[in-house]
């Protein structure tokens, strides 16, 4: 998201972000409801030519109920990877018949919950998972509709930690084994073979990896059809990136992705499933923070802010770039700063040698493009309170997750003398 200043104030829709920072305090995440809705409609309009398309929001990008509910109200389904995400999606209003359950380590209890909820599809990622799902479904007297997630061994040309389609990645069934595993699936009780699935990674800035993956997927579908396998759905995953830096390539538009999907896979018919996450939420969010100190070191200057790696871990985990801009329009000459947080780790660094106009203690800044994989990955390291979240719609804003209290945080655990031993519990 490009900074939007009006009368010297950084805005989100019709709200001054300085007002949010003053009322709620910092650090705090803010999301533009209008931006989320516009991004979803972009996908919806792009995939109109592929008439039977289900857009499943990848809930892992941002699990807040207000976010999921906003998308559910527009007709979105959900791509979930845990029972917790499934419960969130259902509570937020996503229809069970629009939910796809992915993930490499589904436990029996999670499978049972999803089966009883009546979800649309399990994306099965291994033969052991397929056998386990058959056993659970058969015991319950229910049928699990499945797609096998294929690992096509395609390099998505993205960060190693978010690549999912190469042979060394933990995700999916090796493409050379797919026909055999479909034969196995067709022989198992409690299993209905429904589709095929693929997802090669996140933050893709080129269509070429998709072309390679869709081409391999088309070959596999041809082979399966010749084996007599009927496929009612094709899940092409998500992964479209956003532009975090000005010198990054401009990411493909949803319409370009839809055109490629239509070119490579449109002739197969059936339902097409697409699972966007970052491209719906990333640019819709910012993290607001206050400058606590400006410190001059031996060889560099530091901006020390009250946000930390526990609030936004992407820079520490992925060396990820996020633009940083003051809430009041910058003026004066730029200087190079390292922008760091208060956590006792050298890795608690958001940027190094970042050029910014001069700031002082008490100034506030916004970390840009943090709507996806920001608050959802936040924690309480150093016993810091979990960061709150705010939704902005037009000229209004509201808290969609409050800041916790120290009483709540410390109350999650107990001192040893307050806890009965396991032996005492069993005897009771």
C-alpha cells in the first residue's frame, strides 16, 4: 500500500492513523475493510470466465474474526490448516460446504471434527494421512470427500521458507506417485475421490512457476482420466505476491492468473478452487508504532520503536522488507537508520541503513503492508502484551482484538505450589 497523506496526515480510508495511535496506543495493527473487499472483488471478477470457481480465503494469512467475516459476507470460502482455523472460519460465517482443509499433520480428532462439520474437501498430503482419514470416516459412518495434494517439483522462485512445491518440501504427494495413490484412495472405505490439488508457494511475483505447475497438473489430470478417475474439482492453490518494495517486479494481477488457469486447465470442467491469502490482506494493513529513542552508535544511528519482533516477526524470520513511514508527512533531509525494537535479541531488527527523514522520540511511524502474516504470527516473547487489531471502514474504526492485560498474560500459567501433581489428579 502506498502511503496516503492528506493535509500532512497519513490516512487509512477516512481516518487519520495518528488518531488511532492516540486512542488505542501503540503498537497496533490497522486494516482497511474497503481494501480487503476490493481485493476480493478483484479475484471474483477475474475468475468470472471460469464460471464454477470457489474462492477460498487462506485463513492462515490473518485469522481475525472480523477479517474472515468480511470475506465470508462477500461469498468467500476458506482454506484452513488446523482445527482452530476451521472453528474460526465456521464462527465467522463461512459455510462448511465452502471449506477446504489442507495441512500435513491432521490428527484423528481434527479429522473427526471436520467430518462432522461437513466440510467440502480434505486436501490429503500423504498416504499415511489418507489411510488415517479412511479409518476415521469409516468409524463414524461418514464419507470424506478428498483431493490429493500433488507436489509437482516446481521451483516457485520465492523465499525457501515459503516454497511448498519442490521435491524437498514437506508438502504434498510426489507427482510420480500420484496415480498409485489415487488407485489406493479409490479402494478405501469412507473415502470419495473428488479432486486434485496443488500449491507451490507464497509471494510469487511471476506467472512462469504457475505455468510450469499447471502444465504438470494438466498432464497428471490426463493420466488420471485415462485411469478412469473422475475429478470434480481442481484446487490450484494461491500464492500471488504483493509489492513490498518499489524495486520489486509488479506482481501479476488476478486476471492474468485466471487467464493462465483457463488456458492450462479450463477444458477439464468441474469446479476450480483458488486460495488467495496475502494478496487479499497484505496491502490492507499497517502496524503503527511509536519512536521511544533515537540513539547514535559508533557506526550507525538507531530508531528504537515500541513494536518488536514478537509483534511483526517477518523481518527476523524471512529478512522481509516492510516500508516504514511517519504518520506525519516527512520533511527535511533523509538519514540512514537501523530500525529496531525493544526485545532482547539482535534479530529484533526491522530495517538496516534505511533512509528516512529525521525523527525524534514520541514520533509515530507505520510499518506498511502488514495485513498478512503480521498479527497472526505475533506472540508474547519477553512477556510483552499481544498486539491489538483495529478495523477501519470509511470514517470509522473499531477494535477487533483488544490489547491484553498483564493479569491475563501472567494468569495463563501458575506457580508450582498452586498446581496439583498428576498423581493427585488421577487419584481424585
